[in-house]
C-alpha cells in the first residue's frame, strides 16, 4: 500500500502545504544549506554513487512520468519488455520536459519538436534538422535503474555516462526465499535526514508509540552501546533484547539501509519478530520518500497466514504507528537540528551524522580531483 497515492486529506498533497511563515523560514534555510556549507548541500540532495529507491513499481508505466528526486527532475518510463528507463526530464534542444513526450521503446520523442533521446542519453534523431550536430551527441543525464521488492531504484552516479553501475545489494530479508515482505511507501514533509534520525533513535518507541500494541513494553530508561559491523554499525540497548524496538542497524551495501526489529505478540501470527528495512530518499529539501519493507521469516502455509493477517489486521496498525512518527518529524522546524541538546540516547544519531558528513567530504574531494 502506498500512502502517497491516497486522496487529499490522508495523502501528501494536503500535508505538504506549509504555512507561509514556515515556508519563508524553510527557504532561508535551504539557501543557507546550498550556499554556506558544501557538505550540507551535498547531503541535502543525497550522496552520489549510491543506489536509492525512488518510487514504488506501480508509479512507472508505459507513459513517461516525471518525479523529483535527488536534486533532479527525472522522466521514467517502461519499454515494451517492462524495463524501466530514466533520463533527466529536460530535452537537450530547448528544455521541454521529456516526460511530456512519446514513448518510443528505448527512446523518448520530445513533444515540442520531436527530438529523440535514447535511454543512455544519446540524441538519435532531430527530425527538424537531420544530420545536425546534436544527433549522435549524448547531452542528457541518464540513470541506471533496477527494480526489486516492489520498488524502482536509481543509481545516483557522479559521472552521468557511467556504463556499469555496481550491483544493487539488498539484505537477506529482501532476497532470501525464506522471507516475505511488504513495501510501504509514503512521503513526509521533512528533510530525509530527520527521517533517518527518527529511525536511529530506538528510545522514542517507548514514548511516542507507548499506546501501540507492539511497542508498549520496554524500559523508559536504557543504556545504549554501538557495535561496529562489517557493513555498518548497530546502536542497541544494553541488556534488553526482543522486548521493544531495542536496536537499529545502519548498513551501507552501496545503498544506505536501516534495519530494526519489532518483537511481536503471539496474536501477530507466525514468523517471530517483525523486521523492518528502511531507506529514505530526498525528494526536495522539505520532502522525503520513505520506504519501509516489513518483513517476516515465514514460508509455506505460515507465509499465507501471515500475509493474510498483515493485509487484514496488521497493516493499518502499522500505519497508525508510522503516523505518530510522521506528525513528529513534519512538525519539527527546518533548523531544529541546529538547536539541540543531545544526551546519551542520541549517540547513534551523532555517529551516523558524523559518518554521513565524512562520506560527503570524500565525495567532494573526489569531485574536486576529477574536475
Ligand atoms: S524542446 Fe524538445 S524537441 Fe525542442
Ligand atoms: Fe517510530
């Protein structure tokens, strides 16, 4: 189920309308982010040379669609085999949106003057001026795509003409036949990094979600520790496992992912704890694409039981919990993270922010040396 598709009132359109005063503040903040600190500017649009989920599979059909993601406006469409292609939504002739054009399989024909752009960014035909220099050139940014687990992923390459992206590497919860999952997608009116902070903060479960059937247990105070792992780190409560939202793991496999576990009561059906894989993609500086795969290790008849139970009973409860997070994140001021007083429970957030800034710094150094 995709929350972003729900009608206004529950959906995103209405939620994204900010009061003018806040908008002004947000704009000032964006300008600061883009002007003052290049590291922050790099993080605002999402780090390069990583895979990002950009939308549920159902968003892209044969007719090109336009999405803003990762600092770009992107045209996506499917060819006759169903493969998804993605180009910057900007015709190289005079900048009309390619998404208004015609699907020609592996190419789009621009609606304005018919220039044809292939999925690798090459102009194959200029019908108004055959043989002109634009033909055969490759002026349009292309994005490598992958489709898996109900979502479309893009590789956010520094070099727009990179021929071979690294493979998309997803965790076992999304690749092993022993697991079964549902994607839940939504869009929140806040910086995607606030969404990351929210997930890297297991302690909020005992407070914000204290009414929830799955999260009412657990200590209201806890000590935490950080453990390094081969592909990231885990931030976990000391001496408490399988009680509530006890830990969050950060993973970098060429895509940034977060993993956490919510223990389930027996009434939650077969499959033991509920694992959530999260990934968060900037849509614009004030909007985040929020991807959560809700996974359980179940096979055979137990899988069918769980899938039935999930659709009929559990899904709505999970949306209710997520709604509490959304309200908290969306109502934080854009500069809230510059006026904080952090304490021990926030060590995971501090560690992750520092890590992301280091990755952004390395990216800027790479870009400078290639310039
Ligand atoms: S703007 Fe696209 S063909 Fe002219
Ligand atoms: Fe939460």
